[in-house]
C-alpha cells in the first residue's frame, strides 16, 4: 500500500555554486558522512550531492511534511545496496513522522530512484507499507 510519493528536480549548477561558496559548511549541514564520502569519490561530486539533495526533498514531500515538524535534512540518508540500488535510511524526526503513517502490523518500505543528466538531477521516493521486512531493517545493511 502506497502511503506517500515525492519527487524533486535539482539543478546541479546550483549545487556547484553552493559548494564553491560554502564548501564543508554546506555539506556538513545537509549530508551524512556516508553521502559526503560517496560524492567525493565521483568525478563530479556536485552531481552526487544534487541527486541526494533531490532524494531528501522528495522524501520530505512523501512524508507529507517537507522540512517542518521535526524533519531535518540529515534525518534522511541516501545509501546504496551492494548492487548499487539506492535506498533511504530514515532517523530522527523523519522516522517519528514515518511511524505515524504506517498502519499497525505493517512496516515501511522507502524506495528511491535517482538520475541525472547535466545540468539536472532528479529523484523520486515512494513510501509504502508492507507486511514484509524493509531494507533499512536488515542489520547487515543498516
């Protein structure tokens, strides 16, 4: 059962300018250590940051709050399975909000799709409720 859908488009050039102006101050405020390390391994880190930015925005929309009601940027971390498939690790206020959306007896599943074609990055997040186990609940991936 789908309980939330969000999508976002981010201009990579905007992220490039923000990185040039604010650097670590920007990345430390919005991104986890994992996301920063992943981006810095890329030829164009701004592209990776833009994809994560779009995914966080899309997730906040899927939660139905945006960045309000205790939902913060670093509460949502884009991680990858060994296959490369992205998924969203949710903590803090975002997790509290997520838990209010999921019906009793079910668990949340947060699917993420990301892409970029310079100068744009796009992400879509679908939050669903399942009777099964979610990626973020698998201890070897958390």
